[in-house]
C-alpha cells in the first residue's frame, strides 16, 4: 500500500552552495543538474535525489573519518 503525500518535499539545501571535487554541492550533496531542476521535477524523483544525497553524504563522511583516523598515530604529544 502506498503512503499518501500531503506536503511538498523540501529542498535539502543548507545554504552552502559550493561544488566539491566530485562535482556535488558540499552543503547538500546534489549535482548541479539536480539543484538547477529541483523546482520542476516531480516528488518521486525528488525522493530518489534526497536518498542519493544521503548516500553521498555518508560516503563522504566515511572517507573523511577514515582519513582522520589514519592520521592519529602521527600526532605525538609533548614528551615533557
């Protein structure tokens, strides 16, 4: 059974509009095309985009955490 939708799907934009190295916005993780056409696409496509943004964000945070964890052993504290 399909759930009824009563509200528009809001844009995932958080006001940080800058493209990262992979071409996705570093704020909302949408591509330029996804950002440009957001207001003209249907709700089912918006849901797919939001899910993709969440996957991209998790992947980014995973890569970022992995990089930070690998740098930990290089930070030697003071010996005195």
